[in-house]
C-alpha cells in the first residue's frame, strides 16, 4: 500500500473506530468549503484534486 491509501491506513490505526464517522464528516465539511472557494477563485487544478479527495471519502 502506498500514497493516499497508506496515509488513510495510518490514520485508521491512530484513532478509535468510533471516531472515524465524525472525522470523515469533518473532513467532508472542510472539503466542501474548499471546493466552493476553489470554484470562486477559478483554481481548476486545486478544485479537481479536492473533488477527487471528496469522492474518495464518500466511497
């Protein structure tokens, strides 16, 4: 496992499983805010990357 998947695996190991839904919801909230900001500022590369991260978290 490498890249983002490896980081997610490390994160799961550090936090009790009960905290994961709350942390996922917080992350999605932050990503949704960033998506709006990137759209407004027309920052397409950052917007695309953030949309991919949101899709990963929603999966």
